[in-house]
C-alpha cells in the first residue's frame, strides 16, 4: 500500500515558522552541505553507536552545488529532460533535508521518451544492502502537479537486474503547490520481470521514466530518497545539548551533545545572521554530533541552533544558541586548523572498542586498518602535543589501542591489513588469500608505536604500561620470517596460515615499503642483515627491474637508480617521475628522510625532487584538467570518480583527480608550494571540500566530483607531516629509538 505524508517546507529563500513563535529568515547566501560521512566516534563528539544511516539512504544532498554527480539522464525529442552536463541539476532554494534537492524538469511528448537515473554512491567497503520494506522520497512542486502527469519508476539492483516499472500516476496523490509531499512505496511494488530475478534490497540505481505524454513542461524537486519502513518511535527525539561554535577563517565548527531520549535519524542545523531569523542549512547523521558550516570569508558573525529529527521527521525543540565570528588566520593558524581537523578522524572517528582507525568514513564500521592506525597513533601524539586533547586522555586511548593489538590476530608477529575492530580477528578484504600477516601494514603500525613509545614516557601507571606493551609488540614481529627462507634476498609482503606465500609479493623499491626494511634491519629480536636493503629494496636484479617496469610503465628507474631529468629536475632514484606522492610520505612520517642515505641518494633530497616533479607536471597539466596549476597539485593515491587509483604524474594514471594529502603531506619538502595549495583548497574550494575531519579525500573538478569519504591512510599524513614541518617532533621521536640510528648506519655502509 502506498503511503503519503506531507511535510513543511525547508527553503533557503522563504521564511518558515520558528519554534519560538517568530519567523525564520532565509539568507541570500547559498548554504553548503557539510553532511559528514558516517563515523564510529569514540571521542567527545559522538552520540551512541554507529547507526544504519547509509543502509537506508540513496540520496540526501549533493556535495557539488550545480549538478549531482551520481546521476544521469537522456531523452528523445520531442520529449525533453533538463540536464546539466549530462546530470540532474541541483536546486538550493528549497530542500526537505537542506541544503539542496534534485531538480527533475521534463516534458513528455508523444513519440518521444526520457529517463533520469540516480545511482547509489558506491564508496569503498559499502555493502549494497538496504534495510527496510519501503522506498520513500519527498516531492515538491511550485505549481500543483496532478498525479496523472507523474512519471514511472524502475529500480536496478547491484547484479544489474531491473524491476518492472511502477506507474506513479496509479499509486501517488496529486502534488500540491509549495508543500513537500512524501511518497512511500512498498518494495513489493517493484516486482521482478517475468524473465528474471530482482533483489529490491540491493538497489544500485533508481530510474525515473516518461509517463503520460501530455506535452506540458513540469518541474519536480526530489529529496531524501531512502529505503525504510515501520512506524515512528514512541517518543520524539530530545533536544541536543551543549551546542558550541568555534570560528576559523572561513568556517564555523559546531559540536553538541546528544539529548537523552528518542531515536534521532538526523540532526538539522539552523543558522541566523541576526540572531532572530533562522534558516535550516544542513543535516547531519545521528552518529556525528559535529558540523562544519563554511561561510566563505572572515568577519562573518553567525548564530546557530540544532534539532534532532526522527524517522517520521518530527523535530525536537532547539538546542541552546551558539554564536561565532569568522576571523582572519595567519599561516600558523591555518596549519593548526588543518592539523586539528584531520586529527579528529582518529580521535572522534575511531572504532569505539579498539580505538583503531577505520579504513574509511563512511565505510564498513567493523573494518579497522593496521597501517592507518599506525599513522593515527602518530597523529595522536601530535594532537596531545598541540593540545587538541589532554595528555591523560591521549594516553588512555593509546593504552586501549595497544591492549587491543596484544589480543588481535598476528601471524609470526605481523598483523593483517584489516581487522575486526571489536574482536581483533582478521578480515580478508582483498580476497581469501589476504587472511594472514601484512608486513607493510605492520611496518606502518610499528612506526607509529615506536614514535609513541618515545613520547609517553612519564612515570605513571598508564604510560609505563604503554611503553612495556609497545616494546613487547615490537620485539614480537618476526621480520626474518618474512624473508620466506633463511637466505631469502627479499622481504615478502604477505604470509597466510592457509595459503602460505601464495600472494608472493616481494618488497622492491622505490615505493612506500622502505620502512619495512629499516625496521627489519633494526629489530632487536628478529633482524635481517643490512645487505637485504640492497638485494631487496634497492635490488639491481632482472626480476626487480621487470617488477618496476610492470607498475611504472617505463624502463627509467627500473634498476632503482634513475638519473633522468623531468621538467628540469633530475631524479636520483625512483621509477619514471617518481610515482604517487605517498611514496614520499608513508615511510617518512616517523623516519626522518634527512637521516637516510644509501649508495644512490639522500632520501630527503630525492623525496623533495619527487614532489617538485609532481608539481611541475601538474602545472604543465598535459591532460588539460580543470584546476591544475601552481596552487592545486599533489597527485597521490585516493578514491576517484571510478574508484581507487594511485594517481601519479603520467597520463595513464592521471584522470584529473586531486588528493589534498598529496600537497599537504609534502610540507617538509616544499613548504611554500604546500601552503599555497592549502590556501587554495580551503579558501577557494572549502565550500565543497571542507568537512568535520578536514579536507575530504579527493576531488575532480573536471568531472565535478567530490569524494564523500575520508580515508584513514590520507588524513593522518596531513597532521603528522605538517608537524614535521613545524617542529620536527614525529621525526625526533621516532629517530630517538635506540635501534634506528645503528640500522641506518648499517644501511649506509651496506653491511
């Protein structure tokens, strides 16, 4: 049975009733969505456990203001469908879940056809299963729209199977003018076609199709498309508490505490510029009690209130009011702002049981990543040092992490790439063979642990326990096992208790795996000889050359040493132009590249040249991509419009996707160019890039795409490498471990 609900209008240009009895004004400036990705928060800005927000939602807002990237459309004349660069336009004047809605504008004519599709945003580790028994969406028309003129709907599931079309004119009501109307259809209405199967709980695409051919133009706004069902909770949600507003240069950061009672499905954020007339500017999912409102310039004073809204869209009373005024920040203020926001990923976004870093947010709430957690531990050290959290809080969090690591799965001392954050059991995300130890992820994790071991050294029970536990974990890694055999010339990435060395991935540089060799040589219990650095990482063998040619697509640097000049810059070692920039970040968050020299190069100078070449390529922008230039550079690995890619300065692996961590984690190498990039990302693109954990993972302005996710491997390098630029603290701490310098000296001597 079809159900219909009417709701009040959320608009950015018209007044709506205020709960205090007044009228809420709508500002002229377009509000920008800062809907954060799902988070399992274990810090002060969390309200309960991770909800199933993204297990219900198909669409609530577009991060890009003109058109919705995850949509498409087409038409055959004389019918017509209004599209913006092939996608559905976005309307920011009226929204059911602010700040925007999809605009469907069509003419259905005899002899023609049209269709518009909304695709589920498939970020990494999103399971395509929707919970509920009904599909619902809100519709708004500025003029009355009779049901007979409504289009048809069809669903396609993740396997590619499509349902039969549903004729909305038969099941939906007339749409009144100027009022949001919710239409709810049972999933059973979307029957499988006679010749196939269809799973309505695994929706991949919703398609709107031409209906009655009346030859008349119609416009319909569509918002909050989701799968749900069931009645409203018995109690309306309680008002959020303790709202705080902290202003920065061009945005205001809001945080609040969840009210006691009710089951909110979202928070609604209201803003006023005069303290009297408020407008709804955005929504936030119920597990994240923080919101970033990008105002776009310093010197703007704003007032805020927040409500909790349940599945029936009943809103709580308002929270207390908070106000703030944006202010100009100097370079040091901008650096601190970016460091703190990125740090929150590992503090507020950590797994609530283990304290470990999630692989990505939003994503699978079970999956924590060993390497990202190592980076996050270094970010935690920076957070304590900079006063983002109190030292005793940071120490207790780290103790929780190390105690989890003590009981988690290990394979000859090495942790797997991915773990269940509650149980510590391996999760083979990359397939059945990925069910054992991952030496590179373990090296990233140990780098972070050793950095923290040198910081948390106070003579109290918690910090003494931290030092003892880290020392035992470090001593327990069997680096020599991962040679495969006692006389092995390489370290190997993986070992599985069921499939042994089946993956057979040798660690051959120049790439992100250097830290594994340094730690293996430095190990006090399971060391490998220093010459393994040259037979493995810097190998000159034909096998190593073939490996480098395979991923690099060139013979330049296939023998580790390169010597080619690119854009006027000579590269000592590295494949081609040096690869993605994370090669110069991951191993060097704690390991000071200024102290690393081998027979072929000084690593600091080589890393700086890789960054210079990367930037020079982007400035030249042979692909002709939008935004590329002196202020927008930094090709490195991230999710892009078509999934994960290790973006680097060559056309085959450059699709116009820019990743903020590329330039921002390069501060120690190119501080002026990195600062120019930071200011560009924040001041020019902050309305779409900036969120509760700082900059979103990536963007592609050529395709008008912005990542919804933040990634664990990309946020911490921003915090940590900026700190290495500012004070060198992470480098100093890691290098202070007594095992490290002797190992580097043995590498330099080759013995």
